[in-house]
C-alpha cells in the first residue's frame, strides 16, 4: 500500500502550484522517510492500546507507515485509534482510501479532521485533553507565525510562546500526550540554536527526553521533488521520561543506505552550563573519533572571559538612506557591506555595486560608527556555495587611507573591545581561528542554517587572548588557503 501512497504523493505534489505549497507551509513526506520515522518508535511502548496523532497529515503517508508496522506485527496493540488532522480537505479522500485499506487488514478506529490544528488543539487542551495520545508522528508545516494573530493568541492561552507553525505543532502535541508517550517529527534544524527558538527548546526539554536525532548530510535529500533546501532533522522525544544518552544517526540521503549510529551523553548535546540550551549535533567526523567532544576541547573561554564583545553591524541602510553615498566624498567614511569581503580580502570601494560605499559622518550618524582600528568581522549570512558557515575577515586600517571611522552594515557581525578596535595581532588571530575547519565543525554542531547571529558566535568557545595574539603574530597577513589556516591552528595546539 505504501507504494500507492507514494504514487499519490508524487502526483499531487506535481500538480500542486508552488504558491499553494508555500502558503500552506506543507511538503508531503516521501515514503522512505515515512518508513524510517515509523521505525523509530519503541516496539514495546503501550502494548495494550495506542492512540496515534498525525497533525498536518497531508495524504496520510506517515500514518500509513505506522499502520504498515502494525500489519507486519512489529506492533501488536489490543486497541488502536488514529486521529489525523489536515487543513486541506481536498486531501481527505486519498487519506480515507489509504486508511480503509489498512482497516481491512486489522481493526482500528480512525478520525480525519479538517480545520486549523492549532485552534482545535488549543481548545482540546483547555478542555483537559492533556493525556490523550500515546504516539505522535508528524511532518508539521513550516511557516512563521506573525505577532498579534489568532494563532499567537491561541498558543499563548495554553502557555506556548513560539514563532513558527512547526514548533507550535510539536509543543501542542507534547501537551496532549500521555506520560512516556513518544513523538517522532521531521522539523527544520533551525530550532537547535538562536534566540528565536529559545523558549521552544526550553519547553521541549522541560517536558520530554531527547532519545534520537537523525541528520542528513545532503541538505536537499528530504523534499527534493519540491526543491526544498531547508536543512531538517528527524527527532524522537519521549514525554516525561528521564533523560539519558542520545542516539545520533546519519545518512547521506533518504535511501538510508549508509546509515551510521552513535551514542552521546546528554551533556555533549545540551551543555548544562548553556543558558541558551543550544542543541549541539556532532558532525560525522566527530562520531568516528573515539574521544568525546568534551575531551577534544582544549579551551573553554567565553568572549566575555577574554575581554571581547560582538555586535551586529549597527547601520541599517534604509533607516539612514539620506546619509548614504554611492562613492566616497568629503565628510564620508567607508560603509562596509558583506559584498566588500571576497575570498578573505577587502574590496572597497566598488563603483559598480548597487550598494552604497560610504556614509556621511555627522551628528546624526556618529553613534552608528566605529572608530578606525583593527577589527574582525563575520558575515551574518553565508552563501550556500561556501564550504564554511563562518566566514571571517580582518579589517586592516592601513587599507583605508585618511579615514577616521567605519560604518558596518547590519549584515555583518563585528568583534570589538568596548566599541573600539583590537590590536593587530589579536584581530588577525581571531580571524584565523574563526576561519578554521575546527571552528566550522563546532558551529555545525548546533546550527543547521546559513545564518550566523551574534548570539551564535557568543556561544562558541575561544582560546585565551594570549593564544589568539600568539596566533596572529605568526602571520604577516591573513592566509586565504584553508590548509594554511588549519595547519596554523594545529601548530598552536588548538
């Protein structure tokens, strides 16, 4: 039957306009992933009865994969109930046909509901349905929730504060699950870090144990038919159970032909000293090393401990439009955008660029400028083509003649000391360190997207200031060759 479900998925996906997919925030789950997800549930959980929830069910691919396990006798429940929610009622017919096939093989009760899941689930929680489901399987919609909307109000009314539909679906499902119930979801990796999902991470970690996380090495392997490049993970949560070690598995794509599995202590996934509760997923190269992540770190310094600060570039161009100039002129200073940094070199000014190259220095702009000096800057958004997520550049004041200040545009992160420049050696050493493969691996443990926020960079651990200065003194200029950078890091014993 799953082959028929997959044919329906491909047919409907091909005929559905991309605009509708975007508006709904839903992309149907391929059968290979659905079977993998259904296979993550424990065989011996709730042997007597099962009440499965599938919110945002689409055509029922995930529910059918779960039912397939029941048919194969991997599960043997005395009683089985299935509740599927799908907003797009045009999909209900295909779902009903699939469920009817399985009901002919073993008896179970199924209910397919239309309408908005957030509204319905919030109402259920208000009515006391907080121990309703034993199992949840979901591929929730991915779409931002705006402020002052009905969704935001309904979620707040049940104690949930979050910014995206997928995190709302997971939170609501956890609230409605029985103790020791299990939830398997395929969700964007973006929740693992950053301030926007802090409340969601804390919500999950207070209510459930992370049992398993699966990571795909290929960014476009899950929903390639829909050209989705969002990096996703599959996660297994168990409500109310004691947190133990976490299984981390990897595969190149959704064929799972090269599946690898490793176990990590929870403190290596979520540091007990991290107030942000970042979820760190070790990269595969770490998993092949017998040493634990904590044993690898030869330093544990925060930015504050080494006396440095980081700020998002303060110049928001559309707010200061009247003060911007296409080219430098009298009473202006350089305005630096990410486009001015290419292959670890500064290319300023750029007469052909659509972006301005300068900003007028006056009483209206002075508060947004940094005094001339040496700085390390990191682009907030790296391109998908770049091998590294963190791309750092050294600001050398010698490259800016007759300049007394800089403007850093909002898409740059700036390392500084109390809004002043660093010593040349410190800025160089910091730039080399951030451009190393070692740091790139550290960053990928908790970040699944190309955006690099100041908060993310504060979460990294750094060598001592003395070690960074020593690293900077070993070079005349920042090397562009990756192997040179990595060799310097190794020579320093970092």
